[in-house]
């Protein structure tokens, strides 16, 4: 998917992520692209969804994805919770109904970190709560959750992966 044609809705202002809805229109928004650092213009007209655009008119390959990461961090930091979806076991080529393996669970979040390295893995978002939940998202819309619960000894890791 060509992400350089998608509109930015989050940018950087004064070193922090900010929504298009929270800034003044035009260059006076004082924002820069979260990926390339170029100055942005806040476009807040009446015909098109509010968005940021590069002041120079250039396209930025990673601006949209980085903007989504900032938005995820902002939302998760403010709500301080996430719901892990229910997991069902399906039985292909069978008349058997799907069986609930694990019910949906709401988890309280202590704090959120973007793009932190864990060994050779760099998740888009790391959530810290009673366990560490790494979220790796893909622009195509698929999301892979890889959650690690640290057992009391902190020597053994129980790994749970949910692919949607």
C-alpha cells in the first residue's frame, strides 16, 4: 500500500505528539513531520478531512505510519486500558461450533513506549502493565499481538501470541 498518499493526523509539536484537531490552521500550527522532521501545514478546511501536509509539498515515505504510532500511543496513554479480544478455536471441515478458548480481557496499562528495541524485535508499541504486551501493526490492517507475562521468578517467560 502506498502510504505516502495517506493523510497525517498526528504530528510533533514542541517535542510531543499532537492531533490535527488540537492545533491552529496553516504553518502557525508549529508542527513537524514525525518521520522526517520537515515543517507541516495544518489543513483544516470544510471539504476534506482535517490533516497535516508537508509545507514543501514533498511526500514522506514513513510519515503516515509514524503518525499512526503517535496516535496509538496518545490514545493508549490517555485511556490507560486495552481490551485483548476473545480467542476462539475453530474446527475446519467440521459441523462443530467454534469454542471459546479465552474470553476478552480488559487490561490496565501502566505506561506506553514507541519503537523500543527488545533483543532483535522492535514492536511499534510496547504496553507495560501486569505483563508486557508488544503490538506490531502493519499498514495493510493486520495486527499481531505478542504478549509476554513475566512469571514471579522473572526467569521463565510464558508467551502468548494472538494473530488477527
